[in-house]
């Protein structure tokens, strides 16, 4: 545990101006980002008596090894810079908003030649416009089915679209007039994009104008005695009105607002947002946050003062910053409404309103509803937040407790100085000594951190089987760590913290060591890994081996294994880490083996070069599908004639796996 007095800035060196500050740990990672109207007043409060700080703040300042700051001109600039740094560094002590579930949205792929409408869950992508989120996927599909009558845009996947283009016939939706069938040229690219544009306008809230437009067309068709067209337009108007009725009118027409409410206890909080557009609730969304992290925003305040106002400030800066980025990437759509209704105004609400106005481009009001329909809607959102919070407690209480218990049990069972907050595990995968690969997975605070997974290709030159492969992986991983932690010695620029890249200012990939290194295997594998660490001079990383058969935990140098109770949370965590390393190694091994087998088999075909070999694999997708194809189908690939196609099938007919038959899961380890 670090002493904050060792890195406290000298008195008078901190400017009395608005700015943003970063706390870094010893390895250089940014662990907290904050902003302040006065950097001098705010940073001084972090170095007060530790006993008077909130426990979360005390943990942060004793974990950090340094602090730095950047002066800006205004509080709005500080708000913008704080958001950018939180997104860039993902500090562990900042408030993190986690979706309490994956909400479905209606996605419109505007970046494609023929945009597609479909229900989607997952991360937002560039060039796609999103509507929602909605509480239920079935509600989106039901509304979409109604709207396709009026806006017959494409809803099929890329594979289905291409297939029907090849066969020259539309799908069922094309025959029943719920798709304009651009796949077969029934409409051109611009006509289809106009249909999609009208669809987006309708969902964006321009509903009344669209209905009036169709009514005018209906009356004009009736006047021209085109009664069949008039009847169809009448049905289209009815379909639009039914779609509008599915979202109840809750506020006056034209109201454009987001309504935010919280439910909380001493440790966590749930937030719900209702998106109201054109007076209708167009979607809702929810998050769960670690409330204690809000204490870091003002160490001088007590818990009573760190209530809803602080949560509102943190939420608005993160949520609308993300929304603005998505809006810029997604070819349309407004990121900020005209009005944001909150349960309590933060202290710097005027600054936040000014920032929101800059994101929208017009004036944005930030206020607390006092009476009428908006106050009633706020109470509804608050009830939804309370319900979501209760459900979260039921789902997560056991999980949070279990992870903390697992780390504490590991510390006690292995005799570690502290709980292993960062665990790395490596596993080897091969088939009879060929295509040897290794995986390295990372768990932090008991949760997988997939962005830091690594994989290694061992090659045929490794000696000693699995033990030798483990030693090679550990040597490569920690030799790289030592190089990156040291940094370039010849760089005369101002010193960066250890492990930071001077070009990007961000941590290097292998800059952080684990508290605990787990290897898949028994005493020999654990001893090999420990010997490599000793040779490299790494003394602060504990090593264990986890044997599969009896789930024994082997500590290097100990004659007997540590036996963890079968029901213990510590053993369950180690098993999850080991199984994840095994899964990651297996997937890389299969990928590498598949590429090798594909290349080696097709290399034997006379007259088949690299370009045509790549064209065959791209066209059919796999050797299995290529083997099932006919000579005529193979001959359709550009550059492949009938003679070459026959040679390909002849070569594939005699292929077997390295073991004399198809490789099975049991052959791979």
C-alpha cells in the first residue's frame, strides 16, 4: 500500500484553475480521472488525513503512485476532456455504467448499398442508424411487420439477398408486397434508399406529416378514379396509425425529452431512462453502477452529500458523450433531446446544460419536473428503476459475494501477501505434437478481461513436450513484460511512467504483471514456469499448477499439492480460469490446423496457384463444402477450368486426418 505523501505535489504548484487530473498506479495505468473547477482545492482534499476519506477514495489514493493534471479554460472544456480520458483509459475507480440487460434496437444499415432493417443487440457500429432501445424484441418485430406494408424495405440477411439475386426470384416478402425486392431489380438503388429514408423519418417522430402525405395521395387517387390505389393507400394509413397506437401518448405533441430516474442504496444504484419523442415513449434503457465510486468525485464530501446529484452528473457526462459519438458515426440521428428531466440538479448543472447544448447544436434544458404529466412520468420511470434495482440485487448479490470470497480464499490457501486481483493462465494445445500453440487469458477482480488475451505459436522446435512449451510461453511473456516495463533507454524526452508507450502515451500490451500465474498441469509444469521466472529475476509473481484429474493445486517446491474443497469459490474460480485458457487455446489450434490442412491439400493440385486456391476457399468457405461440390460448381469459380476442378476433387478424395480419420475433440488438448 502506497503512502500518498510520497507523491503529493509540492504546495503552490497546483494551479487554481479549472482542469482534469489523472491518478496513476506504479505500473503507469490510469486508475482514476476527475475534473474540478479549482484543481488546487480538489487535489488538496485527496491528500488529507486518510482516516477522514471515504473507503473507496482511501483505496484509490493508496493504490496510486502519482498524479498529473491538465489546465483548461472553462468547466465545459474540463467536462469534455474528462469524458474523453475516461473512454480512452477505462479507469478502474471511475463509475462504470453497465447495462442491466442487452436491450434490442431497430438497426438500419445505411452504409450498405441496399440498407437493411433488422432487430439488433450488441455494440453500435459505424454507418448504422439505431432506433430504440426497446424493452421487448417482439414489440419491434410486430411494429416492423406493420410498417413494411408502407415502407417495403429489405429485411433479409446478406446471404439471402445474394442468393435470391442469383436465382432471379424474390422471397416471400417480395411476393406479398412487404419488400420492394431490390435483389431482383424491381426497384433501383436510389428508389430503395428513398423508402428507407421515409422509414427513418417516421420512426424519428415525423409521424403526423407522413400520415397527412398518404392521406393527400389517397384523396388524389380517388379523385382520379384510381380506386385500387386509393384503397391501398387507405390501408397504409391504417397501418401507420396502428403502429403509432402501440406507443401510448404520454405528453403533449412535440415533446422531445429524456426522463432519468435512480434507485439506490449505500453501495449501488440503478438508473432508468425513458426516451420521449413526439410525445411518445420511443424506448427505455437501464444501467447499474457502483455508487461508492462516486465518492471519488469529491473526497471532502460525506456520503449524505454524495447522493443523486453526483450520480446525475456522472451519468449525463458519460451517456450523452457516448450518444454523440454514436450519432457522428451512424449517419444521422440526434444524440441529445431538447429537454432532459432529472430527479435532482447537480451543482454545476448550468455547465452541463451548456455542454449538452453544444452537442445538440441548439438550446437544451436540464430541469427537475415539478408538476403535471412530466412529474407523473418521472414517477413512472422511478418505479421502473426501483424494479430493475430489485431484480439486479437478486441476480448479482451472490455473484459479487462469491468473487470476493474466491479471491480471499485463494490468498489464504496459497499464502499470498494480498488477494490475486489479476490472474493469468496459460494452456498448451496440439495434436500428437503438431501445430503446437498456447493461450494466455487474463482475469481481473474475478472477471475475464478478453481485450488482454494473448495467443502464442510455439512451432516445431520446442523441446520437452508440454513442460518445454509452458517454459517457452512464460519466458516470452515475461521477457516482453520486462522490456516494456523498462521502456526505451535512449529516449531523452520527459519521463513517462514505467510501461507506457512514448509514442501513444498508453500502456504497452504486456506492461502489467499478474499477481498469480496459473499453468494447466501438475508439479512439472508449475516448476518449469517458476524456474523461468527465477531466471528472469521476476520475484513478485506467484505460480501454481492446476492438475485436471483431481483438481490438485501444485505449488513449486512443495512435495504435496494443496487440496481445495470441491465446493469452495476459490476452486470454482481457478476452474473457470483454466477452462477459459483451454477454450482459447483449442480455438486457435483448430484455426491454425485448418489453414495448414487446407493449404497442404490444395498445394498438391497441379496447375492451382495461390490466387486460385484462395478464390476456391473464399467461394466455398471450407474444405468440407469444397469436397461436396461437383465439377461443374467448382468450374464456376473464376480462373478454374474443368480439368483443374477434376484434379481438385481427385486430390480431396484421398485426404484423411493426421490420425488416419477425422480428428476428434479427444485428440486435441
